[in-house]
C-alpha cells in the first residue's frame, strides 16, 4: 500500500487517506484481510498528525471498510453483501448533490457535469 498527501488538494487530509484506501481496494491492490500500517507508522510516513490518520481509520471502520481491534493492526474488511438500500441510495444522492452544487458554482453546465460523470464511469470500467 502506498499513500501520499497532496498539499494542493483542498480536501481534508483524512479524506485524502480514505479515498486512496478505497481506490486501492477498487483496483485490487488492497484485498480483504490485508493489514494496514499502524496509525503511528502511517502518520510518520506521511508527515502528519496521528489523530488525522486515526480519524480516517475510524471513518473507514464506520463504513465497514476496515476492521479495527485494540492492540492489532487495522485490516481490510471482508466485502459485505451489496447494500443497495434506500439509506445507501440517499447517502450517495446527498454526496452527488454536494458535488453537483460545487460544479454548478464553479460555472459548469449540467451538460458538462453529465459528461464528466460519464467519462469517469467509462474510466472506472477500464481500470
């Protein structure tokens, strides 16, 4: 596993960590049962505060992406059955709404936003 912090990225550091771990899972770099670095090790390697890494790990735990046990390293969780529920759909819709609002405020048209989404979906199919 390899993570990095992008100082130019406007997202909080813990979100950068979360997104990179999820991306590595999607690509198959990280698999269920794989161990993650300890909070201290990852914080030291990235040059950031341990509480930032802990926050990322706790959020990943809450999303059932990783397992956390006291005194043990975090591990990638076994994949759960698809959770295509109304609650999950509402959560995803709210996240899309936030991104769409940001895009509109930056001056993108609805057509440009749709084009970006379609390009990203095509990119994900090929990776």
